[in-house]
């Protein structure tokens, strides 16, 4: 009598093993090499992309907190809610899983006039900030940069210390041995490469915030991570918005 249960198949080395598409996806997920990753969204486009990534991630792999080798950061000059509201929020069963936490977003409004009035005290900003024109009429920026790129660049400098602090904390979090071991144990992933980290910056050049920040952000990343990061930027061009809302 066979020692195997009736529903157990025996395979010889010559047997043909057939894997479903789902099985292949799971196998690939568990055997491919992962790297700790920081995903940064600048401005409205960056926000929307990050929210969609977070939603797809939760739908496929579970809670974001269960995959701590990936960190998110959202930076904007628009204080509009980052998620849906009203009835849409009530009907979205994933909203509490995908919304940004305080450690994942940066918004400290700045009034360009405050810097214009003391421009001689900030020579590193005086080199490039135009003190005349529309920028001085913006007031405190809490609804965006008004498509004025120097205003967004000023907001970046205004929030510089917080950006550096949160990026540094994110790096420590995603490379921590406890984060790596949790991912290996919970998701049965064998290969986590900690020699370097991935840093992705997602934005568009259609508005003011992303287009005014992303170049300087590249230098910030290089300064913080030195040679320990592989950085990539995805920049959405204006053409994609031409038919938006039509």
C-alpha cells in the first residue's frame, strides 16, 4: 500500500511540471532579488502615482506595513487632501491602508514675500530668486506654486531640513535588519540586496511644484546617499495632460 495520500502526485525527474500563471508569478516574486527602495512623489502628479502604487501593492501583497523595505515620501505646495473625501471615501475600503502617514509627507507652506523682504540675508537664495513679478503676489502657498517654478524651488529650500531628516530616517528604516527579516519571513523572499538602495522620484513638468523641485532633488539625493543609491526619475511631460478632462 502506498505511503502517499490518494490526492498526492508522484513526480519523477522526467515528469513535466505544469505551473499556472499565478504559480509562476508567486515563484518569480519569491526568487527575484529585492532592494530596499524609497519612492518619492513631487507635486500633484507624484501624489497620484504614489497613491495608485500603494493601492495596487495593498491589493496584491497586503498591508504596506508588512513590506517595510519600501518607503514612500510625498512633497507638495498644495495642502489639498491627499485622498478622497465624502461618499467616495466611505465607499473605498482601502483608503485607510493607502493614505499617507505624517512621516511620509511634507508640506510646510512658505510665503515668498518673507524671503524677498530679507533677500540680502539669504545670499544662496538671492543668486536665483527673482524678487519682482508674480512670485511676490502669491502669498502663503497652500494651494500650489501657481505654476511658478522658482516658488516651488523656494518651498524646497524652506523645507530642506525636514526633507533631509525624513529621507535619512527612511533609509535607516528600509535597511534595518528587522525590516529585512520581516519581509523574508512573511513573504518568503530569499534575496534582499542591501549593498545599495533604489530611489525613485516621480513628478511632472506641467505644473510648478514638481518642475521647480526635481533638479535640486537629484542633488539632495546624491548628497544624502552618496554612492549607496541607484536613483531614477520618472518625469511626465505636458502632452499627457492635453486631453485631460475632455
